[in-house]
C-alpha cells in the first residue's frame, strides 16, 4: 500500500510539474486521488513508465487523426508530445482496447521516452472519465 501511495505521489508530481521535495506523504496521497480522475494517468517504475488513457479517451483515439488530436490536446505529459508521430499505431491499438472495453496503455523508457510496448489494459489503472 505504501508503495502504491508513493507511486501515485510520484505520478502526481510528474504531471503537475511540482518538485518532489515539496510533496509530503499526505499531499502525495491527496494528489494520487486527484490523478485517478484525469483522462491520462502515469505510473513509473525505476526504468519504465506507463501512460494509461481512460476508457472514454481510448474510445476517442480509434483513428489516427483523433489519436493525434488527443495526444496534443488532452494529455499534458511530455511523453504524449513525443508519441505524436506514432498516432496511426496508437489508433490501431486504441481500437483494439476499445473493442475489449479496456484502456490504451503506452509503456516507455523513463528518460528517453522510447516506446517499449502498447497494450490493451484492464488493470486497476483503467477507469472511466
């Protein structure tokens, strides 16, 4: 549970652009709860991160045009800007995930933003919003 709170706090810090030093444990828990309501969530490990697009956003990203528009307009994370060129591939995987009523997950290297996997994801990170 502590690990989950720490990861949620780190994701909130990455998305909000705040410094890690400013986050307290109670602030991290509160920020983690707010992250779950966003259309795009981030979860990072030591080497890779994953972007989880909500079910509703995944359903909107089923064409290359909509995928590119969603990445540029609805995803504030810097990784989304890096993935813009791959909109066609993301749309293909988003269509598969939407057909399963799951979320699109993009896994990438933490510091290089190199995509290492696209998934249809139905885990706890997948939500409706």
